[in-house]
């Protein structure tokens, strides 16, 4: 199961406050601006900067 669409509407990157989009079949949420990818563990987004990776 993926992240709830209603939750996706309000989630933003904690680093730059930009909306995030699902990537890798819902395994992560990617920031549109700073390209950080936050993991999704057990259908729960882990929106911690220290847990994110940076992708292009």
C-alpha cells in the first residue's frame, strides 16, 4: 500500500518546504527542489533530513 493521497497533499520537504512526489513505486518521496528522497517504511513517510538521500 502506498502513502495516502490526502497525506501527500500536505507533505513537504522539511529542508526547503517544497512538495514531495512518490518515487520508486512508493518506496520514497522526492523533493521537487532539493532532490532529497525520503524513505517510506511500513507505509509511513520518514520525513527526517538525516534519513534522506539526494538523487538527481
